[in-house]
């Protein structure tokens, strides 16, 4: 009888430690998130499930073109691509991105641009001054955009604006659902 009680107690300990371990990993290191909407198409589709790396936020700053998840409107998470980092001046002209006056290639948009069925631009012209009223992105803020530029609520929307580092949950590059799209996404 005593042996059975010890074995049961050991199983309870293993299950409790495992549950604690899973909760700690999900809370502090990695979190699964559902992609909602079409703002990041074709990179991420509505219904994709991704892994958010939360620990990277405390180890280093985010880089231009990282895909991040952040607290958006009404307690929703948004997934967008960082276009501008602190100190950058952003401008779009004739569907071309200029950062600090230099033309920047965005290869992740090539598929979307080639699929356009009309002669219009994927990204309408704007400057950082037009959008945010500043000439450069302040420290600890980022300018973000969805890859589906025509259907994205992002830093161009005054309700979202520049995204504070404090709003950022983490970065993502891993899709785990649907299974036929499993892998690292750039």
C-alpha cells in the first residue's frame, strides 16, 4: 500500500512540474498566436498559427523588417513588419521605400506586387511627417506596416501610430499551422 502511495505521489509531482514548466515557457519565452485578417498576406494568411519569441525582446532591440506581434486596439494582438527603427526617416514615393533618403528593396513584397490586377501602387505615397508629425522615429518606437499594404491597419493609421517597444510582445518567424506551411517565414 505504501509503495502505491509513493508511486502516485511521484506521478503527481512529475505532472505538476511539467505543467509548471509549460506555463513558464508559454508565459516568458514562447507564445502561440492566431493570425487574424489579411494585413500580412501573402507572408502570413488569416488562420495561420505562429510562435512568438518573447525572450528576444529582453536580449536585443528589434531590427528593420522583423515581423513582430504587439498590443493593438481593444486588447487585440497585431502582427506587422518593422519598417522603421529609432532615428529613421521614412518616405514612400512611387511604390518605393526610402529610409533616410536611400532606396530600400523589399523583396517580401515582390509576390504581392506582381499579383496586382490594377495599375495602382501597392503602397501609396507618404512621408513620416505626414503620418506621425515627426521627422524621425523617436527612441523606443517603431514604424510598422502590414505586407498587404492596401488592407492593413498599421502605423499609417492614427489609431495605431508609432509602436512603442513596451507594446511589443515579441518577434515571430515560425509558422506551425497549417502543417503544409510549417516552417520559418521571412
